[in-house]
C-alpha cells in the first residue's frame, strides 16, 4: 500500500515541539522583559504644562530640593510646591515668559497648575518620605540625577523588588543626613565603616514585613 | 470557675434549643447560599460582564494612565500635605454639646474623637458623635431652598422674610429644637421682642421635660439633675437607660466604669440595681435586675419612698402609702441598702416617665442626703419655664384653630415625630406660611411653604453648652458642601431679612461672654474647644412647701395596673434616636446592643408574652422570617411590626423603638423599619395600654447578627461574683485546661517553632476589660470610620457578610423565661502569635510582622477564604462583592462620600479578605514620628498609639500598647489576676486578652426575679 503521508511529515511533531518551546520561551521572556517595571516605568518623562527645568534651577541657580519639596522631611508626601512658591521669584523674574503663562494664570485664578505625576506607586503601598530622608537616604538614590534633567524622568523602576533590595541591605545607600540633597555626593572609601556606624547608632532596621508599606 | 459553677452562655433562644438547623448553621462558615452569587448580578450575567471587562481591560491597560498632581496655589498656613490637622469643635445633640476634636486631611474632616479637655467627653465619644462624619457627607442632604416644593434661592427667602415679617403684629410661632446656644438665645429674645404676638416652643420628641417638671414639683424650680456615678456605691435605675439614652452618656459611662473598676480583689466596686421593662443596656450591666412593666414603675417608686419614709425625714408625704409593691422583696432590700449608703447612692428614673416619678426620685435622693454628693441640681438658663410638651400641644391646637399666621420651624420634624393624637399635619395645613429649616427634605419640609437646607454642624459656626454647662464654640471644619444655613443664620434672616454669616453672629454673642481681651479669649476657646471654668450653677435645694399636697394628689391618682393588660412602650432607638440619624448607614448597620438586629426596628417582648399571642419563642434556626404583629392602641392607631422575642423582657409589655419607617428622606432611611410614633400619645408619652395585639400571620425578614460568627458554646466570656473572685482571683485563667503546660504558663508546648521577636521592635498587645465594657458598640463605629469599612445593606447582613472588624458579642445566661444575665464582649482580631490563619494561606497573604501584628496584605490575597475558615475567633471579613465600589462610586455625587475616607488606609476590593489591623496606620505613623524625633528608636512612648476603638471607648475598657514595656498600661492590665486568653487551650497565643467581668450581687437578693 502506498504511503498516504510523505516522509517529511515524520519531522512535524519534532519541529512542532521545538517551535513550541521557542515560542513559549519567547513569550515568557517577552513578558519578563517587556512587562517588567524596569522596561515599562524607567524613562517615563511626560511633558509638563510648564516646561520647568530642574537642571536650570538646581545646577545653574543652585536651589536646594528643600526649597520646594520641604514637606519630604516632615510628611509622607514630598509635595509639589504651591504656585505661591514659584511666584516668590517669578513675580519679578521672567514676568513675560510665554511658557510661564499657566503659572500666572494659576496665580490669578486660584486654580492649580495641573502637573503630571511622574513617580507614582500603587495606592496599596504607603511610602513615607520623612523616615527615609531623616536617616540619610539621598534624594538621588530613588529619583536619579534630577539636577541634570530638563524634563523630570523616572529613573528607577520603583517596583517592590527594587524597594526590598535596599531594605535588605541599606548600607550602600546611606549617607550623612546633611548630604541628602546633594546630587553629586560620592561615597568616600571608608563608606562601609560609616554605614555600619550609622546603622548601629541610629538603630536602622529597614522593615521587610508587609505591613510596613501595605496596610 | 469550678465545675459546679460551669455555666452555659447562649446568644439566641434558637441556639439554646440546639435544634438541627443550628448544628447545620454553625458548621457552615457563612449561611447557606451566602457563597453563591445570586443577587444583583446573576452568575451568567456576571460572566458576560466579566468577559467584556477583561477584553476592555486588556486594551485599556496598554496605555499608562496619566495622573495629575494639583498643588495649592496659596498653601494655607499649617497645612503640610500628608499630615492631618486637628481642630476642637463640639457635637450638638438634643440641645447639649459634647466637646470633640476633628481630624482633617487637607481641609477634609475624616474622623471625630472626644476632646480630652472637655469634662463631658474626657477624650471619649459615643456612636452618634463617631457617625456624625458620615452625616456630613450624606449625599441625600437637601441641597437647595424650596418654595412650596419648587426650586428657590436663599436670596428669595431673605427677600420673602423682609417683606413678610415687616408686619410685626403677625402671630408668629417659633418651633425649635432644644438648644443651649447663647447666640440662638440672643436671637430668640430679639424675636420675642420684635413680634409681640410671637411665642417660642421647644419640640423634642424625647426630652427632659418630665424630669424638669418633677424637680419643679419637688423643689419648686425646674432644675436638671446631674448624677455623679463615680461617687456612688449604690445606684438604682428605675427604667432609666442612663448609659445610652442620655445627653451625658459619655460622661455617665466613664463614671460608671470607674466606680466598678477593680485593680485587685480587695477593692469594693459599686452596685447597680435596675428595675425596667425592656432589657436595656443599663439593665444588662446591673448586678440585680427586676423585670417590671414600665407602667408599674411609678408604683414601685412610690412604694420605695413609702418604705423609706419611716427611716429618713423628708419623705413624710409618702408615709402610710401602700400598693402592690409594698411587700415586694426588692423594696425592703433596696431600702436597707440605700440607708446604709446615705450620701453615696443614686436613684434615677427614665426621662420619659411622668413628673410624679421624677419628683419622688428627687425627694428620695434629697432625703438620703445624696444632694450635693452624688446628685447635683443644675440651674439651666436655656430650659423654658413651662412644660414644653404641654406648650407644644397648645400650639398645635391653636394652629388647628387658625390662630397662627406663620410657623417658623428651626430643625425638628414634627410631622413625623409628633404624638398621633395631636394630628400635627392637619394643624399645619391651617397655617398660611410655614418655614422649615432641615438637613433633609423630610416629612415636615414637604408640608411647609418654605424649606431651607440646613448646614451640618461641621460646616457652620455655632455655640452652646454641655449637659453640665461647659460653654463651647462649634467650629466649622469645611465650607458648607450644599450651601446650607445654620439655625442662627436662618433665624437671623427671619428677623432681619439679612444674610449674616454665622461666624459674625457667634462672635457678636461672645463679646459679652469673654473676659479680658476678646481675640485672645476667643482664640483660647477655639483652641481648647471650651471656655475654661464655665459651668451651670449647682443650686442648693429644699423640698417645696406644696410638695406634700402634690404628692398626696398623685399618690391618690396612681392606678394599679390591670393584671394582664399589655402595655406598649415607645422608646428612642439606641441608634436612630427619634429618626434624625435614619439616613446614616453606619448607624443602621450597627447591631442593636441587645437584640443585635440591624436595619430594622422590632416589637420586643418576652417569651411568655410572645406565646400568649401565638408567636413561638424559638423558630427554625437561621430563619430570618419573623412573625408580624398588629398593635392597636385604645384610640385606634395601628402599627404592624415584626415581633422579636427578647429574653429578660418584662411580661405583658411590648417595647418599640422609634426613629424608623421614614419616607422619602434618603436612600438609606427610606422603607427601613416601621414608624411607631403613631402609637404615641401626648400625655404619658412613654407607655400606653394596647387595645389589641394580634399576630397577622405574615412574616418579615430581619437581618440579625446575633448568631453570626458563632464560637459554638465554648467558654469565651468569663465572669464571677465578687465573693468567688476573692476566693479564687485567677478563676478566669483556671477556667480551661490548657494542654502542654508544664509549670510555665507563658510557654506551653507547641508544634511550631517559637517566634523570635527583634529587640528593637515594640510588641503590640491589647487587653479588653469586660468589667468596664458596657456593650454600647462605639468601638465598631469608630473602627468603621477609621478603617474605611463599607456599609453593605440589609440583604448582605442577613447572609452573615457584615464587614465590621470589631463586633460586640452579647451572651445570655440563665433562665430564658425569667431574668437571664447578659455579657457583652467586643471581639477584634486577636493577633495570635501562632495564628491559624497564617498557616493555611496558600499565597502568604497573611503573615506576621516583626512587631507582632498578624498582617493582612490585600494585594496578595486571592480570596480562598481558608484563613476565615481556620480562624477560631471568626474575625475575618470577606469582600463578597465590590462593596467599597458600590458604596463609594454610586449615587449622583459619589465624590462626596469619598471625602469621608481615611487616606492612610487602603480601600479594599472585591474578593479580598480583611480584618482588624490594630490600626496599623496609626502604629506606622507613631513609629515614624518617634524615629524622626529621637533618631534611634521606633518604640513610641506608652499612650502614643491609640487604636480607634480604644480612643473612642468611653468606659476605657480597651487598652493597647507595647508589651516589651513593663510599665505600659497594657502590660499592667495584662498582669492583673482577672486577665485571661480567649480559647487559651488552642495555644494560638493571642495578643488580645480579656479581663473577666466581676458582678457585685447583694446576697440578700440571691435569685433575681
């Protein structure tokens, strides 16, 4: 009896198996890579209603983070400053600047400037700025070199794994409290000793239990 | 407790009967069909919707949602985003204020707590005050001024007032709620001056008028008795629920709990006797309780006075008087006890009882030398000089006769609350112009020619006095959400036709009330929440010369009740009061402290009375259908209401709670329960004789939580008599055999490895003193407000899905046909160290934290409900539906209710388990603040962290703190001999422990009847 199927058909199951493995691996890898917070989150830099340049205000004018975001030292929230803070200077400086029109509108109407949120963690995670900056975690550790950004960009994934990396081993990220806002600070050679001293003296035990953030 | 004293506790008669359905019921974690998706969205429909929403979600998720940050333009002083601010204010209720401190998040009030400085509050609060936040954000509040039912404006109203009241000769009647506001009083005076033909009547359905009439009878002046329960060794309550139905309940509970506090067996707690018809909260805390009909209370009181008249002077008017109670065993025992405790006893009577009862009570208290010791008589300048219930009846008569041109109603809802025989509604129709200020467009607003929407007290300025006369300013926390007007602004507009701000009106009044520089004094009052040193004058009293004659008169008139006639007793509801809180979901869903019924009122009766009318006391277990009875008064007024058998209720007496059955008021209040005001009469308001009681044969579904979360009869509440406690102080710990204890009670053998707690962390624990707890349920409401707990509605409650993180279990013990004892036990999560829930969670969504909390991680939970199944205390709650979404996103203005949410607590989603967290958001805040301040520790000092339930509890029953600190209050509480662990034999090592209740019975009255 003649063969119904040609010989090459015998290879189909083998090839199918191989193809399946490749496709599944591809899908898994695809999700793992393209679905990760590192891929999805890092680099998010939306255009703001006012093209406020951190690079200009911080690097060139030398303004400190606390001038605008001072609540980070007291509260969970590092608040965006009120229009009033901007107007302390811009009532006198760049008064006719076209890009600053939304700011002046806000000042006149009393309606807020609608900034677009860059760093957003889920509602079920409760992050507190004050406890971090007061023990010496620098702004740059989580927010990157904001002093070099024309447009604020998310520079870290801010995923739970990323949080836990530091909570499991905070030592490399600790710095003297007075250097918290210093974007250019580099750890000295004896940083390890310094960090151990701070951890001991300030009793730093970054919590890794769920309720520390989720409640 | 010894074997011979082993006692069984039961929650319902059906449980006591232990029938087949009961066994089936307790085996199931949730009642039958509760786990099925049968309502709202049917299963098939649900799958379709789910399919569609997955498809949509898949596409929608490709875009990152853009979130905006809207900063202030000009940041208000003191506001730091993320840090709440606290302002002192005051909550008015029936004309009396209670000092509170309100938490606001960026200008949005979210939580009310008591004011530590305020003597009426001492930092504590009650359910009404806790729930007031929800009233503020009630979407159903009236939002506009209405003229004969059609839209109008405040400007039109003021224009109308200017024109209408230009004729000062008009016969104007002002009908007002009880008040103690100096500003309102000032406006009242100018109103009465301006309109010579005007009159001012106070209308409160449940008021202290009888009490004032009673003191007027006894002492010749209308004086307010103020009781100091902390100074009393013996208290006799005559049908008086002073722990609940009182304008000073927070202070009463605190003082009462203090008088019964027991640090060691040597101390002598006070003793409480209660004679009452219904089983009230006060009665449930009594050492001896006598079941008698409310209509027999006057006789009982007179008999007691007559017995005492032979032993003390001042009661000569009662000498020789005899009635059926004269030989009652209680009378002689009480007389002896009261004589032994002269000057340190209190007798109180229910405020709704008639004046002769109050006159007699005042005379007895005075004769026993209690005046000035445990009882003070306060001269209250804000109470009228004449009986306002009579004045109200007179006003309605005149209205009906067309003698009133204009009726100005400041608050109040007389169409709903007025006694039926007055027929207020018909009388109102005869009044050409009626002006009504109210929070809701309610029954009275619909019948009025003008309706003005009222502002909530957290929205406008006001002032007033506490029960004892501490003067406060009501400070607003937010601009009126719906442009409402306060009572002072309303009355001012009526008088002047002008739109003056409440702030200005109040300040004007206070210019005269403050000494020294005004701004300084005013700011002090605002800061403290009260004017220091202010108080009503306590006056010295003596029996009026006319008292003997009056007493002879009312003793003569006292009727012996007909043997088996049935009385109908109408009382204010513990939650709804007279219906003014009916649109508050938190209060509707709070189980009644005694019956545990939610979302309804019922006709309470004893098992014997129920049988008399053909209602079987026990029914098929778990059957929510209750038989409906028809009640008819002699005047022919009827009500049909579900019957509810309450063990311990007096026979031949039926108690009805008012405040239900409201119509077209709001989505919560409408069609809930039955209006029983039609059964009330204008004289002898408390009770009347039923002309007919009959079962209708219909049944009605009641959502009652008393059998939910059953612990199946295990000995979880521990109590003993004082004598037994003195013999064996550790009776509560010894009550159960704990396997595996070899000498060391602290470390019984366990299969699980001992947990290691890091030294740097505090270890949280809680102790609940059952001896202090009176069972009011404020912990539940405080928790609900703090932790964003949704309201789920009657149908869901019936299925055992109530979401309260702390419940108060109520147990009966003893003769269900006689006078069973009652125990109250609040049950939050126990935070077991060997938590059974943690061992069964397949996804580790519930685990232990370093500071000893049993944590629930919502974002990990996949909803298997194994944890709830394995919890021996039944404290876990599951979101069967998307309750929060229903609750927070439906209605025409969902953003309003969202403002009530606590931003520090996650709002939970469907399919997620939740439970008490020991208020972890407060713990976190305290730990972070401590670390920021001290630099090196996360252990907050003792008392810094207060859980919401603890902070609210007026009895100080709940203590919470760090167990590693031996000096913390909770450690001290836990070291007391009464301390025991619930279900200790399971060795789950709960962090929450209980302190056993101690009763202080009188040996002479061994068997309470």
